[in-house]
C-alpha cells in the first residue's frame, strides 16, 4: 500500500471534502474558516461559481495546447486582460506554472538581458523551492539546508525589518540602504549585479511590509547602475494587500513583476511581466515548459480577474484587512506573548515572543492548533515559525472576519495559558 511521503510537513490534520467561499468542509462534516487560502492562492474563495464555470467550459474545449507548439485562445485572452492591470510599461508576458518557476524566469531574463552574473535578494525573502529559488530564499534555512551546492551569484542584503532590529522604520531603512551600498563595495560590484529581487511584504519571512523610502532607494540604485528591479508579487499581487499590486503601496516602478498564486484562484499558473524592450533581450527559446500557460488555468485566471473587478475585491481586501488588523492588534495589546501585529490588507501576522523578546515558536504553534480545533485554519511564518498569519480569501465578509477574530481571541487565550 502506498502512502504520502513523510517529507511533506502539514500545518493541520484536516482532510478536506470540499470548499466553498471562505470555508473548507472536512471529511467529518466540520466547517472550517479557511484563513490560509491555500497559502494566499484562492483569492476569489474556494470554487467561485464564475471560476468553476469558466474552467468547466474550457475543459470541454481544450485542456492542453502546448504554447511553444500552438497558441490557444485562453492564453491570448488572458494576456489581453492582464494588460489592463499590469504596472505601466510592463506589456510583455511570459507564463509558467508555479511561483518558483516565475522567479526563475525573472532570474534568467535578468542575467541574459544584462549579461551580469549576480542577483541581490533581501534578508527574510521567500522566492521558491527549486534549487535556484531556494538559494534566493532567506526566510528560513529549512528551504535550502541539505541541498547544497546552491546556485552561485546570490547575495543577501538587509530588509528594513524594523521590529527585528528593534529600530524605527526610518533607522532600519537607512541601515538597509547603507548595507546595500556596502555590499556593492565589498561583495557584488554594481556592474556585476543583474537584479534586485524583492517581495513588497516579506511573506514566508514573517509578514513584514517594506516601505516607500526603501523602494525609492532601490529604484535610484537600479537606475544608476543598470540593475533590474524584480518585484516578486507572487503572494502580494491581485489585490491581496488592499491595492492591486503590493508595490502600489510604495510608489515604485518595477522592471519585472513575478505573478502566481491569486492569479488563477488555485489553478497552477505563474508568469513574469516586463517591457517588450526588456523581454526581447532574453534569448528566444531559452524559456518555456510543457505545461506553462495551461488552457484551463488561463481560463480560470481570466475569470478570476473578472471577479476581482466585478466584486470589488481589492477594495474589500483593504476594508476587511483593516478590520482584521485592528482586531488582531486589540488581541495583541492584551497578550504579552504577542510582540508585534503587522500587515497590509489581508496579510496579517501576529509575532509570538518570549518575555526577553526571543522567538516563541511553541506558543505560536499552540495557538495555531487551538484555532484549528475551533474551526479557524491558520498558518505560521517567519524564520522561527513564530508568526501566526491570517490570509483569508479576498471575498471574506465583515461577519466572517468577526467570527475569525472571536476564535482568534479564544485560541490565543488557550495557547498562551
Ligand atoms: N515567491 C513568493 C513571494 C511566494 O510566497 C512563493 C510561495 N509561497 C513563491 C515565490 C513560490 O511559489 P510556488 O510555491 O508556487 O513555487
């Protein structure tokens, strides 16, 4: 008899029967509030009727039209539709399947277009689990340990992580930019640096938003040295943060964005967007893949975009995100074990610490377990997995946020006893 590999580490013991909106129903019939959204994927909720209808219709017409062999309508239609929401000037799209593949595509583009070997990533960032993207991932050694040799040419600069440093945001930002210049002077010369690769909000690294001044500093250095600014919007894109793109909060122009997760409501689809000028510097035929831009995924993504627009999900994420952050902060203020509550839109994290400020992984896990027992599914993140994060589908209602906050308060009380 076969069984699932023990290498998978599962956050909850739940076995799902079906999902609907913000709820996951398990095989015992229990209804769970899903504040994980499949790690920020099911933006329109589980099995949104319009996404289901679009996918079902497409399945009957064409499941797989391999895009380096033939083109298909859903891919062309999605490309056109994405044109309405992509950052200005990024008018050229390449599609793949997973977020990791998207980041790898950006890396290849950056190296081929600049002819330079190095990339600079920011401490605490998560960019994937392939060997190249695991090398670029610094949100936890669990993603890169035991698989060396890793990829050469990746250098890590500080992220303006004010809470971690115990500074205010301005001081953390000044420090991070100064260290970036130091890295240029000592480790990776600017003219050997192809790209900065950064998340607008550290996701797996603990839900830490960047800031406008930091991005202005990156943009200035990118322009000065011909370095590409690659923004990994895999977790933050498509309305998750209460603006369409995470970087919209920070008034910055990316050269490349990486997209995945919320794009297709759960169907595997990722990609990169850049200007046609930049994309044409990549070597034709050097990228691709058997399944990239799958027809059913593209149809689901086009429907997802329509739902995001029609149902005002970006605005909902902003409003419900504020409600969630305010509520989580109230719990945080009453709980000495919660050192910080932070987030942007519907990305909210509560960081658990010991009395002397060290990461308190055990308490975070106890709270997560207590929440799951009460029907609220949550994930942890952060280098020490001591940040409990809430990342519900963007269709979440005010009532569902209240319900989740009620369970959250109970779970925190139970887990911190
Ligand atoms: N980048 C970011 C910012 C992510 O959050 C993730 C997934 N958590 C990835 C890349 C990798 O995506 P995937 O798991 O689809 O390869």
